[in-house]
C-alpha cells in the first residue's frame, strides 16, 4: 500500500511539473489517503503483534 502511495505521489509531482493541476491534485489526494490508510493498518498490526506476543506459549 505504501508503494501505491509513493507511485501516486510521483505521478502528482510529474503532472505538476507539466502544468496539469487537476491531475496533480487528484493524484496527490489519492497518495495522501493511501498513506493514512497505510499508517492506520500499520498501527493496528503493531498493536495486535504486541498483544499477541504477550500471551504465554503452551509447553511442547
């Protein structure tokens, strides 16, 4: 997901350089949304990993 955010950011930068304001705004908006979704999923995964790691492992 972070890869897609970076791709849309690059598309936005290239479109801005060539003067395509609407496309640049749309691509930058998509990149921003994807980045924040990535952050939320990352934090949830981090918390789930910490909670799951504290459980005792059953003896083998």
